[in-house]
DNA sequence: GCCAGGCGTAGACAGTGTCTACTCGATGGA
DNA sequence: TCCATCGAGTAGACACTGTCTACGCCTGGC
C-alpha cells in the first residue's frame, strides 16, 4: 500500500532508483534490475509489460523528487517572486547535477513511454508553478513564453554543465554566474 | 582522398549519416551500418576499433554541417551583431529540428568518445564565433558567460521543442516567440 | 479436497558489440 | 619467377540484451 510496499512492483522501482544513482542510466537493464531485486528476468514483465514502462516508473520517481525539492526551495510562497525563482533555478541545477543518472533518464525520451502521459502529470504542475512566479516577477510579459524560455535555459545549462561543455567553453568553474546571467536575462536585471 | 572516397572508412561514415537521418540515432548499430555498407559486421573494426568511435566520426560530420550552415546564416559578418545572432539562433534551431537524429547523436555524450576531443575542434570554434558576436552586441557584459547562457538556452529550446514539451507547456505552435524571448533576454530587448 | 488464477521460473529466440582465427589477394624483395 | 609478408575483410564464438512462451507452484474460495 505505501511506498515501501514489499510487492515486487514497488521493489523493482526502488531498485531502479538506487541503481540509476549508483551506476547511471545505461545500467538500468531489465535483467540487472531483476537480478538486484532477487527475481528472474521474466518476473518484471508481469508488472511492466515493457522495459520502457519500468524505466518510466523510475523516471516518475525522479520528477516527484524534483517537485518536492522545488517546493521546499520556494518555501511557503510569500517570498518575492524573484527570490523564489532564484531558489528554484539553483535547486533545479543542483538536482540535475546531484542526480545525473536520474536527470538523464528523465529527459531521455527515447527510453520513456511514447507520449509519456504519466510524466505529464508530474512535470506540468511543476511548469505551472514556474509560470505563476514568472507572471508575478514580470507582470507585462507573456508569462508562458518567458517561463518556457527560462525552463529551456535551465535545462540547457544543466545538460551542458553536466557534460563539462560549459566549463570548457566559458572557463567558469561554478555554474552560479551562468545561472545569474540567465535569471537576470529572463527576469530583468533589476528587481 | 576527398570526402567521397571509395574507401570503407568514408563509406561507413556516409552510410551512418544517411541512416541517422532516415531512422534516428537508435538505428545506428554497428552491424546495421556494416550491412548497409555491404561488408561483414567485423569489417568496421579495422577503421573504428569501437562502436563509439564510428559514432563520433558520424557526429563530427554533423558538427561540420552545423558550422557550415551557421557560417552561411551569419553572412560576411558585416551585418549588425544582433541581426547575425538572430540568424544564428534561427539557423541553430532549424538545424536541430531538421536533423533530429543527427542532433540527438551530437549531444548524446554517452554515445561518443569520452572527452570527445575530436569534437571539441569542431564545436569550440562555433562557440568562439558566438562569443565574438555577443561581445559586440553587449559591450559591457562578460561575453563568455552571456554566450554560454545563450547557447544553453538555444540547446534547451531545441531539445524541449523537439520532444514537444514546450508546445505542450506554452501552448505555442511555432518556436519563434520562444527564440525571440530568449534573444531579447540575453541580448537586451532594445537594439 | 479440489481446482482455478495469480505469480514467478526457465528456456528459447533474435539482436547487439567485441574478440579471435582465418582467408585471400596484392605487393615487394631476392 | 617465386615466395614471404602484410593489409583488408570474413566468419564464428561469446556474453550480453529485451521479448515471448510454456511451465510449475502455491494460495484462496467453493
């Protein structure tokens, strides 16, 4: 019933979350997950007809965790929107860099169910929160467009920084100046 | 000697470039490339000791093509920097969306040689051009940081738009408003 | 007591990347 | 001219992978 259900279904996802943190996304083999869960390689099929569905279930855990961390970072919502957005951006990048394997999985659309309808339920609310904050931080602008561009910027920094490309290109050794530059850009340098 | 060398090495890369355009990055198996090149599955090994090195050679073609298209888009360099940057951004997104398989391969670092030193030679000059333009468009700012943030933004838009996430989140059906928003943000709405 | 169904096992199958032994043809030296 | 060498590609083995199928086992309801 609860998250630490002893059922095989939940155990497989638990094992996957642990494995992706330890060894990265490419280690999430169906057979390896089954092995670590102590069952035969055919067992997962009863709960996840396809490898992609198991991976999607694991990725959903990642989105839930990210949403939880973002919620904590933005606090009770009483802080000025710009402050909340700074905390959100920092939290987003920190998550991506602290959970590289999981973050890679979350955005490896070739590994997830086509359309990944289940994921929309977990990632779109996150985006709606972003839109709301952007709307308050930049009253004049089209909040959805600016929020979309900002999200894309965070995602891009997370990926390129994770690969080392941005360190190489900019010479920076900390992503803070990049994050500040992006936030200033999309939200206005003032406020 | 030239690019259309009849040697197997060049033929394998040719086949790979064609295949990734037709069927996407996941179709680039070593054996399928060998099959389409009309040789046995062991033949590529003489030129590319590892699957990753063959994929890296294919990706290099992509970076070269992107660099060529960017060079065409920015023209002779006499146009105002902001205009050139707009053309560059549009060109970048167009490339990513017109060559999805290749673009995916180019940024699937798990599929490329570790460090991908060969790729640095083709992608860093591209970034240097971006830095130069940003420096002229925003004389006061730290050009490398702003260029890095802008590049990350383009990359993020390319990926999220390619997956349909941004369409879903923002409701837009064309990436132009997102691109404009990003360019205005990083370069200043004025000029 | 028995029987049906859910749950997991075990093996087969086609496909993958890598490695190794081999063939075959051309080329160069004596 | 003959022979040795060497580059280039072949073919098979190996350990993996995801999927599919047939099979047991065990438990709950009648």
